[in-house]
């Protein structure tokens, strides 16, 4: 594995592009919060060089190591919310959602951090009115003004098949504009802007 300086030096090769586009480095999945010390060391190294650092997370992480090692070095977080209902969350992800909601609440009040909750839209799983309404209400309760909806993309199915892996869930189609409009309307009824 690369140490933070070696990895950071590789990433800085693209600095000229980030400066022009206003971008930076995104720490993304798997799940970077599984390695808060390593991710935090890289984020600190990058921020010390003026690079914007964004974290994409599922939100299921231990708060103390995250807050100590990673949070101080982040400019922004994309925080995914999937299911409001505990039993459904456990069924589809294998884990409860209490830590996710607790972590979102802690982050919502963090000064100087750009926090964007995102809802991945999975037909028949996360895109139902009851789920979207509950998640939107929670986001609104926390005083967050907007949410992003991530439309379902079935390209992962072909990748799993190529690896010889199958899943019980096999929705093959992209979401239609009408399906997306329905999801948007649910979220907007809660007074949230769409990112």
C-alpha cells in the first residue's frame, strides 16, 4: 500500500486540472471511513497543499475515530441515506441504520462543512413514497436545505454476471423520467431543494 505522501504526490499530478475546474480529491468507495487514520492522513496531506477534499460515505462508521482522524481534514461530505425503516434497512444492507442517522445528525451541525445527503433510488427498494417522505422529513428536521437523488443505474448487473455472481435483485431498466419526477415531487413536498 502507498503511504499518504506517495499517494498524495500521485494525485497532485492532476492539480492543474482541478485548479481549472474547481475540483479536488474525492475519497470514495468501498467505504473510506473503514480506514479513518489512513484516509485522514491523506486528507490532511492534501488540504495542507490547498486541495479540496470530499468524502463519499454510506454513513455507517464509528464516530470517535472518524471525528479524530478524518473530519478535521474534510471540506465536504456526500452522505448516502438508503432506507428510513430499520427492518428494511437491515434486510437490504445487512446492518441497522441507527449509526447512520446519528452520524448525519452530528454532521448536520458541524460548522464549515458542506454536507449533502443523497438518496440512491433503487426501484422497489428505496424509491417508495413512504421511504422518500421519511428520509426527506429527517433531512429537513436536521435543518439541511437540500438533498440529491441518485437515479438507479443497472450497469452493475452485467459486471456481477461477468464475475459469475448473481443476486436476487435484478431490476434491468434505467428509471424513467416519470419515475424520477415522482421521486422528486415527494422530496420537494418536504421543502427540500434538489441538488
